[in-house]
C-alpha cells in the first residue's frame, strides 16, 4: 500500500512538473512566433515603402512585386506588365483608395500585401507583394518551434522523472529502512522470546510445586535469556545506525575496546571450556563509534567461541598493518568452507556447523560497522583448520 502511494505520488509529481515546464515552453514558443512574425511583417512593410519611394515607372519592380500608377486626370491605371488579371483588378481598386497598407487576395487564394501612397504631384502609386514567401517562412518557424516544444516536453518529462525520483527517494529509503528493521526485529526476537516465554511458563509452574531455593538455577537461566534478548536488541539498533546513519567521528583505541570485549566474553568462553586470549602491540587509534566497534568485535568473538570445541583456543590480536588497524579474531575450531565465506555475511545466515549465541545478525553487523567506518572484513580458513576474521579500519 505504501509503495503504491509513493508510486502515485511520483507519477503526480512527474505530470505536474512536466505540465508546468510544457506550459512555460508553449508560452515562450508562442511569444517567439508572434514576435518573429511581427518583425518580418514590419520588414516587408519597410521594403514596400522603399519600393514606392524609389519607383519611377511600373516596368521594373523587385521580384515578386507589382506596381500600379494613377496620374492626376487620367482614368487609366498603369500596372506592371505580367500581372494577372486578378492582381491587376486588385491594384486598380487599391490605387484609387485612401493611401495606406492592407492585405488582400488576388484570386485562387493568393494573398498579397498592398501599400498605397500619394506623391506631392498628385500621382498615386500602389505596390503589391506576394505573401506566400512570408507565410512559408512563418510555417517553417512554427514547425521548428513545434519540434522544439516536443523536444522540450520530452526533456521536461525526463527531468521531472529524475526530480520526482530524487524527491521520493528519501521516503522510499525511510520506508525500506522501516520494513527492514521490522523484518530484522521479527526474525531476531522470535527465537529468544519463545525461549524466554517457555522458560517463564515452566518456572511459574514449578514455583507452585518446588521450594524457592531449588529455583535459583532456573532464575539464573531466565536472567541469562533476558540478557541475550537485550544483546539482540542492541545488535539491531547498532546495525540500523551503522547502515543508515552517520557515526560519531571520535578517536577510539581499538586495542582497548578489544580488551574490554575479551574481558566481558571470558566467562562465556570458560563456560564452553574455550581459552580466550588477547594480544596487542599497544594503542591502536581509529575514528568512529565506540559502541558500534565494541558490538562488532563482540560478534566476531562470539562467532569464534561458538565454533570451537571444548579445549580449543580463540586469540584476539590488535595491531597496525600498512597504515591501518587490524583486529584479528582467530580460532582453531571447525573452520569454514571458503566457498561459504561471502554467504556468512548475509543477514540471518548460519554456517553448516558450530554454535554460538547469535541468531543470524552477528557477522552482517560486523560488515555494516566496517563499511560505516570505511573499513572491511577479511575471512580466511579451511574445514577442520579453524578460521580467522579480520576487521580492518583506517588508522586515526
């Protein structure tokens, strides 16, 4: 429904913008046609005035024009030889009328422009110019303007489409972000909420039958479930911020953050009988959001610990490398198939083996955080030989 509304809004915007631009082009074209036609008409009038002023006889007018002369006291009108009978009659009537300019038709729909003047000696002169060339030029001008109008309208449609897409794009992006977040939240929260609800039901049932001291372990499990649920919610928020919002531009010591992550994950690693080690070569400053970087490293460590059997090892190393800071999380666990490396960074993807507390967003979160910090994530490994995930970030 929302996408349909955005589509209709975009189409209305295109139609309104193109209509407005087309109307402006139409008005400009009509104005240009009127001004150009008026200028050519005035130029023809000026030419006829010059012909009348320079005429001495009716025998040699400019091409396309015909002269007529009426002498005082002579009823016969002299007309340029070669004039058609219709044009001769038009000139005869015109030269006897009041001086001035007018348009007439000289038979067979042949338009002519007439100019009449009277000289001081009483002689009247008239000249007729064929209007066909003027009308032909006006038709060519109109056709050219029409083609320009159509081209301008096509350009207006393209421009309006681009403007409409740009105007609606933020709304579409926001809608996509909302739907993606809802989908992520639904997917991520379904499993932990189901576990939490089931455990709470069992605890409520056993509370009626068992003494309180025997429920302590189950309460601890319930607390752990709520903590895991909180981590999922935090992952969702960090992922959304890393993907769509500018991160704070502050200096963060990635080595210090890695130490905090190792300290917080040690209990979980010990519970799974995995040795978690931290190696650092000193401060490793980067620029970005401390909370997002911590969640990314936590996701990498959680992924490694979840794929190492009891007695295995996970090593977190932070060091400078070619002008960048590398946070490397290596394990000697089940490893991975190199063909699956890219798929592991998809949302809700799982490897073919291993465990872990994540519900499918962990490695995708790492990739989003890395991209938001202008960095990258590299992965190497082989089945049965462990895996190494490296978060590479520009050094501050």
